């Protein structure tokens, strides 16, 4: 439902979080409200029942908080455009836009490689990057786009484009923060196949593309007050992770994971810990951030959380090419959509005439 809100004072910051109803997104919302109870927090979610449940959970621990809901399926062009209109009607600016929604459909694990890796020196790297271990089946969505690309990258790109009037304002800084992954590998991405139609690692490809997009957004938009950052949550147990292997299996290897955690800090394991870098970025000055860094959520062996920047392996020219290709695709997609809507109108008209 839509909530009627009193006009905002300049002190209330507006924060929108996509994929806010569970996992890292929900943990972030909890932490943000603890940090600043006066936020206007907007949970942008595909499943409104889950969003309602998340809102109730947040309000039970933060009784005076402003928590609003927005229906957004970031994998659907029409849904993104409709949601953006709603946002523009509701807010006159955005302070933080957390792009956290993501999908990893039908992940396939090479189980043999997994077990070999589990007892090898390479175990930490294996969990961190899933290199050669994890593939996904992708498919076309109703917009004719590859589903993983559409959800993890293009829908978010379109959302930023639509919300530019609220993100790029004179004398005001806005922040866009992408939840990326250490599975974002350059080797999985091909600029000739930006949607990853021909590969088996669409998730990795889409996350690498979002890293590039963040860099290029900074180059084009910093002067207009928009700053973009990328984070890696580390290895967190969420619905996304549980989807990769059966849950009894995770239960089985959990003791090994806690043991490995002593030797590596990338095993954040809980959504609260995974949201560390997202929360840390909320309290930084944008000018102090490095556009070429990915900010990692880390948890030490004794359970202390901290954030650490690590340089991304990104080619400036390729990221510019990606940016122009996305702008081109945006034109095509908008044209197709208006044609489809016109067709539907004509069909309705025809049906009403022959009744």
C-alpha cells in the first residue's frame, strides 16, 4: 500500500533499497535505522507480501521509523519505469540508492571440484570466487533480455537513468551503492556479449559489468553530485547461497566454514556482517572514496567487522563502451515498450468496438 507522509524536512534523508525484504538488504535496513532513526526508508521489492513482513519486522524494533514500500521488479522494464514514476511523485530527492536486488537462477555446482577444493590449499579462493565451480542457467525474460543481465544490471541502470532528476541535483550529493560479489570476474565478461547469451556464468558477468558501470558513472556524474560505490558482502548465508547447495549440506560443512573463518576474513557468514560495507559507506563522505575500489565487508576470526577497499581489475575503455551500449539498449527497449503499449491500446479499442 502507499503511505501518506508528511512533507520531509531537510534533515530526513531518503534511502531506497532494492531487494530489501531478506538477507543482506534487510540487514542493511535494520542497521541504517539504528544509525539514523529519522530516515525515510523505502523498501523496493518484487514480492509485496515479503516486503510487508520486512516492514513489520523493522517497525517492531524501530517503532517511530518511516518505512515505506515500493513495488519494483528490477527484471522488468515496465516495472522499473512505473516504480520510478512513483518515486518521483513521492520524493523530491534521493540521498542513497542501494542497488542490492540480484538473482542467481538454477545454480549448478561441480560437486567433485567442490570436494577436491574443500580439502585443498585453494579452499578460501574457491569459496570467495567460485571460479570454475559455479554456473547458472539463464533464459530470456518477457522483454527479450537475458534474465540475469536484466535483473542484476540493466534494470538498475534504467532505474538510475529514470531517477537522475532526483540523484543529480545542484548543491546536493547523492550516492548509489551496488552490491557486487567477488564472483565478479573479468574472465566471465565479454563486451561483445554484454548480456552473456553465450556463456555459462551470467551471474559473474553481470556483477563484473556492474563494477564497470559504477566506475563509469563516477566519471560522468560526479560533477553533477552523483557518486557510485561497489561493495562485496563476503560469503554470507542467505537464500541466494542456500539455493546453490542443499541446506543439509551447508549444515554439514558449517563447522569447516567457521574453522576456515579463522584464516580468512571474507567469511562474513551472517547477513548483518555482510552488510558491513554497505553500512560503512553510509557514514563516509563521498569525496573520500576511491571509485576504483570495491569495498569489502570483512569479519575477523574473533568476529569483529570492518571494511576494506581492494582495487578492481577494470579497463576504462571497456567500461566506456559498456556505458554507450547500455544507453543504446535503453533506447531500443523504450521504443519496443511504447510499441507494445500502443498495440495493447489498439487491441483494447478493437475489442470494445466489436462487443
